[in-house]
């Protein structure tokens, strides 16, 4: 991933964070967001997000599973800064669900557009796939061999 593309993803995250903050969802630090199997959800991420995450996240136990996020410690995220879109938008707050879905769709479309504009192949998969196969997160322009 080029530094320019990485910066664009991080800038997009800043916009997401501002929009989520403006919506004001309540977080009680229950950790439900990271216990996927227990609460019946899956965290999907794009290869762009995975590459940003993998570049800056702390070490994690491998292999990762679809059951929980390996970056959760004591109900808190240890990969807070590079966390993907789904993590930034997800809150258990019932009053926020519709807004969260709208924000997710808006910025997921922006990530797809960013991939198209940079000629980057788009891949969208559960987090554990990228954690177990980090080579699949490399964002190389279509047709270019990974470096």
C-alpha cells in the first residue's frame, strides 16, 4: 500500500470518527462489539482496512478465529488507532442502530471508490481471514505483482 493510499484511508477514518461522535452513541465498554460469536455478528473488513490495521496493530495470537477479536483486552481495544470502519461505527446503543448503519454504508462506499480510483483490487471478508492470511490484505494496483 502506498503511503498516499494509507493516508487517504486514515483521513477517511477521521471523518468517520467525527460523524460518529456527532451522532453521540453511548458506549458502556461491555466488550460485546469484539465477542463476535457470543453476540451473533461478524466483523467484515476490506483489504484496504486490513492493511492499515496489520501495519500498526499490536501482536496477536494466531490463528485468529471468527469467535472474537484478538485485539480485545479487558473489554477494551488494543488496536484502537488503526481499527477498521466496522469497529469505529459499531455501538450497542439501541437508539444509534439506524444512524450507525447509514454511516457504515456511506463510508464503505467511499472506501470502494478509493479502491477504484487507485486501481486497487477490492476484497471484503471477515477480519480473521486477513489476520490469518495477511498477504491477502496487500493493496496492489490491479495487475501488479505484490512487492
